[in-house]
C-alpha cells in the first residue's frame, strides 16, 4: 500500500504532537531496534524516532532502511526525526482511520 499525499498529510498532523519514543545511536539500525519498533508499530501504527549524530545515519537513510525491514511506510523526515506508519494486522488494534 502506498500512501497518498492526503493520507501522508493527515499522518504528519497526527505525529506533530507525538513524543519521540526511539533513538538511533552508535549501535545503528540493529535487530533489537527493529523488533522494538515493530512492536510499537503493532500497538500504535504511527511511531516517531530520532537519529543521533553518532549513529552515522541521516534520518532519511535510517527511516528507509527500517521501513524496508518492517514493511512500514516513511511518512516524513524532518531534521534528525522521522515518522513511520504501518497499518495493524489485527482489526481490534487499528487506531488510525486514513482519509
């Protein structure tokens, strides 16, 4: 599923007030980080993360690599932060209704 511009804008507006719940540091994009992000995406569908300077990644690079590994969509990258979206597989867990 590819997000439309309208859907992406809607998800950006939801993410604007969200707290950053993951940081990518010198460990880079590890398997443990991806597992944690996957669990968070299952629970929330929308996750905001930050890339620290010592990671060696830009926000775009980290977001693309993680999204590819988890089957998620990159909603946006701004500065050192990025937002990922993945629709929950379970009907009861779906929290976000896309326009």
